[in-house]
C-alpha cells in the first residue's frame, strides 16, 4: 500500500520527493514545501486520505521540520509528510482548504514554533496570550523567571 | 410589527468562569437575539507548557506530569505516554502487566464517561443524575486507590510494566463493582436517557455529519456519534484488545443525543472488557527490568491510543539521551473543540451548553 502511495506522489510530483523512510511501519516522506498543498490535495481527493491526524513541528536548531500524520480511515493506510522550513522564518502553505481540522493544529504550531501558514483564515495565537513574546518550543527560547 | 424591530449583533462572553464550561474555557459568542452566529472557543487559560516541561525532564520524571493532562482519565494518559516510550525503546511488557493495564484503563474509561454522564445532565439542569454517576465513580476511585494509592493522579504505569502488584481482594471488589454498575445503568436510563425533557434538549441539536466530523479531525465518541466507526482500539489494536470481545459503539444521528448514547454504550462495552480481562489475567512478572536512568535510542515514534475523549497521540523524538528531544501531545479534546463553531451555529445559547457538554472536553488536556 505505502509503495503505491509513494509511487503516486513521485509520478505526480517528480521533483518534490526528497527522501522517504519507514518509521515503525509508517511511510514518512520528506517533500519540498512548495509541493505540500498540491500533494495533500491529491492525497485527499484521489487516495481517500480523509483524516489529518496530527500536525506538529520539531526544532532541529538549523531548521524547523513540520510533520503531518495523515490517515485514510476506510483502509487504515497511514502516511507522514515532512517538510523542512527555514529556521529563522519558517513559512508553509496552510492545509485548511483540504482539512478543516488543520485550523486549530496550525494555529498551535504557529503559536509555539512561529511557523507562518499562508492561506490560513485565522492565524493567531491559541494557547498563549496574544501579547506573548517568542515561541516557547523553539530550542533557543529562554524560559522567563 | 416584528419586522420593524431592529436587532444588533451582540458579542457575549461565556466563561471562563461559567458553571457549564467544564473548567476554564471562554466561548466568544456572536449572537443575534438568542441565536448563535459564531462561537469562538478561546482556550489556553490552563496552559502549563507541558510539551516544554517534557524536554527538561527524564523519561521517568515525566510520567506523573501526564496525569495532569486529562485529569479525569489519568490512567489513559499514562498508557499513551508509556506506550510511546516502550515502542521507541523496544521494551517488552510482561503479559500480566499488560492485562492489569487493560483492566485499569477500561475502568478509567468508565469513570470518565460517568463524569460525562453526570455533567451532561447537570448542564441541562438535572442535578440528580450527577450524584448517581459520581456515587458509582467513587467505587472505581476506591479501586484505584487500593491499587496505587491515589484517586486521580495515579502515576501507575512504568516503562515495561506497572509500579505495584494488585492488592488482596482486588478481583472481588472489581467484580462486585461491575455487577452493581450494570444494575445502576438501568436506573440512569430511567433518570436521564429516557427523560422527555432531556431528549427534547438533545435530539437533533448540534448536528455534524460524519464527513464533516472526519474533516475536522474529530475522534472518540464525538466522531462515532456521527456514524464513523473509527476507534483506535479496533483500527490499530494495541494491548490485548484483539483478545477480548467488544463492539465499537456508533450512532448515525450526529447530534448531541447520539454522542451521549455512544458514551453510555461504551460504559457497557468497557465493563464487558474488564470482566473478560479478569478471567484471562495470568500470574507472572509485573515489570521487566529497565535501567533506572532510562535512555531511548535515537529516533522517533508516533503512537496513539483510544482515550476516553478520542484518538490520543504521542509523538516522541529521542536524541539518544535520557530526556525527550521533543514530545507532542495530540489532545483529542483540543481538536474536537475545533468543530464547536460549526456545530453551534444557528442554535440558541442554551443549546451551546448542551453541544459543549456532548464533546466532553477536559481543559487540562485542551490547554496542556
């Protein structure tokens, strides 16, 4: 199943797939951030990936990696898409047009990592107060006293 | 006459101090008269930065902090976190320990759904069911106290097992509880489930279609109330859920009543699971040997379980040290709340209380 999905992505977006690996049985594909929205639209429309389980980010100090866990509920197929973003000014396309569930999750990643999601209808802090400074889950964040 | 009355759109704050917001949640309502135009949940009042705290603590030190996430179902929070640690560390769990865990988490699910049942009635003005549900929940908390010394924050799971052996008299007490609870469930139905006022307040209210619920990444009974049979215990079986007989409870109506009935059905299913587990639990070890200062190999894992509120995911990244490099808590309550706006549009303020109640959010988990 996961080979078919990987092939479908490689066929439709030949330049976009940067690497792929297996993480405990789930196919993890690193893609070019420019192709993110296109690949997600394809997965949702053509391959029944109807459930965006999770969006999160990891600060690797030189870059910020955003990880999307996507499931097709009917077949229980799973895939994780990963994009590398600039560590200083991370920007990615919003997936709210594909999955409405991305709304809250992207707001959370914006709040805690400062990732800008272009096309998000309502991108503002969600867990922290609006006037909070800095992004606490970044590794260079200094915890205030 | 009425067409000449001019009305303005009004903004109304519901919460954060409001008896039915289940903790500190503020709903920013835009209303026209009493009709909801927009409902914007404002969360974060209880934010403690738990994901950041995880990076500053060792794997073992973080276990008691998971208890503080969904504090009405701490066993399940323990299970999700420890499950991720064990998967990444490839730690084997003795069979007896895994059965004990399953008994604990299913009792916990019942306890959590009992709180839901009581609070749902309370939100709609019925005080008595709340007292009934909490009376039976007390029995479960007594059992937990026997087992691990705490009533809410258990800290019972360990990588590779559980912290202590079951006390003498445990099995009898659990069996007696199951028998009693089953009898009482009929009483609950008489009081609340079949109550005409309750039905009038919940039927058709806060409808969301299965397709929309999936699109909003909803999970748990709130999703299954819309006819989507997605339960992590069935989809990605963990523990021993494939060795016991149980059904995924779904309803197709997609309204407040359907979500309510799903949870009522799950109480019965969980009791069945516990009963079977009591018969199947073997003697044996409680915990495999793990180093006191546990280090996990470099790598990452996304592990998820079905908590009382839904699909609870833990994403754990290790850099090979004794502390997580990154820990992400996919809180089902938080994500379910994302659909609140759509569900409450065009309903009245009093219905918002019912709709919010039917999502069964716990703010400790929403805000993290």
